C-alpha cells in the first residue's frame, strides 16, 4: 500500500478550496450547471429536466460556465505567480 506524503494531502485540500472559491464566486445559474454536469455527471437532458429549462439553454449556460470558470481560474493562477 502506497501512502502519499503529507504535503500531497495539503495540496489536494488547497486545490479543492480554490475550486470551491471560484465556484462560489460564479453566478448561481452558471455554478449549478457546472455542478450538475461535472460533479454529478448528469447528461444535458437530465440537467434540462432537473432545472426545468430547454436543452439549448443547458448547452449555452454550460459553455458560459466553463469559460467563466477558466477565466477566474487563470486570474488565480496569475496572482499566485506574482
């Protein structure tokens, strides 16, 4: 059995906190679509049913959500380097 070094756990926790911080900073419609698609792994049709929105809206919101997350994540990464 391989036991990861202690710093690996801290790095994982830090990463999780950063992801959560970016998600918390996003508007609710974008946050919920990301959570359903990527964390709960629902299909587009399942998301449309769950949120009671058209399939096209699911696709456009998910596209927006991914772009928003990426932009915010990049800002965090740039801040860390500085």
